[in-house]
């Protein structure tokens, strides 16, 4: 509680192996934030500003230098996020970003519009929560209005997004429109067996003699009581988080582009 290095908040929780550069600043809109929660194995770069009264960040996230995140409504970002340099994330209207999302450099996500003189009759004044699903990717230099981006949707570089993004659909242009009929989808369906064999190959590449990491196909193969083994369930894309050195090294080996897993909400 209080001030920890460059963080000012009433409630502060910083995860294991998380590194915040000394020049980053994290606080509330008017002094101390109410709550700052940052997960394990995260990196927050030089001159990042997080000026938000209620901010949560999942595990294995990277926020690159000179990014600005601000707003007096809650801003939550899930696990495995990659946020490029000079990005702006506005939570004045509220911001929720799911797991496994990429926000390329110089992108801007806006949840409000406010400036014109309303007494004089300006019609543009509003705040609206932005909701970004899982596995969404704004490639870079994207400008995004307060939309809903459904899981696995994608906006190509330089897109200006003003309307909701549909599931596993790719957008481009200004204003952004779907181009999936021309170039396909962000994700192609992969069978469970194909995923399993690929993950076994990744594990073999990482450490073919590993005794503490195990790849499984479903929950029935997971021994939740076994704290010595980290199970990676390729069906649910979850793992039994134990925070062992080998588990952390394997997660970093998989990220950002081999495979993404999120921890089970609770070990059963």
C-alpha cells in the first residue's frame, strides 16, 4: 500500500519476475490510484505512463517504451499481451482487453471523444467502453474507436477502425473494412492432434528430457494435485501454473508466436 518505487496506489500487487523500468510512472488520475495489479513475468519499458485509477495486467505481458495508458474508469489487460512503443490506450470510457492480444507500435485505442464546445452546439461528446476479445491483433499504427473486437479479429497496419470487428475477420483501410474474402482469415482451424504433435515438437526442441513439463489433450489428463509437473492443456489453452524456473523458461520460449497459454483460474 502507498508508494513502491515509481508506483503510487492504495493497493499495489506486483507479480514475480516482473521488471518495471525506473523511468516508467504508474499512478492515478489525481494522485494515487485505487488499485494497480500487475502479473508475473511482465516487462514495462522506459517512459511508460500508466495514469489510471484501476489498472490490471496479466502474466507475461510486455508494454514497450513511451506507451501511455490513461483513464479514470477501469482498464484491464489479460495475459500474454504485447503492446508496442508509443501506443495510446484510453480508458476514460473504460477498457477491457482479453488474453493473447497484440497492439502494434504507434497504435491508438480511444474510448471517448471530447473537446468541442457543447454550449455552442458541438455534437461530438461521448464515452463508451471498448471491449477487445481474445487473440485480437492490431498490427501497428491503428486508430480504433470505442468498438467491440471479437475474438481472433485483426486490423492491418494503418487501419482506422470505427465499427465492431467480427470473429476471425481481417480488416484494413480508412475506414477499415473486411478484407478476409481477399486474403483469408487470421486463424486457420487446426485439429487437436496437429496441435498436440506440434507442442510435443516444441517441448522436444526446448528440452527433450524434461520431467516437469507435460503436454496433454484434455482436463482428464491433468493431475491438478501434482505440484511438480506443469500441465499444458492444448484443448483449453490453459496450464497449471507452478512458477518453476523450467515452466517460466518454456513459456518465454513459446511466446510470442509459437503458442499462448493462460493459467487455470484456480487449481482444482
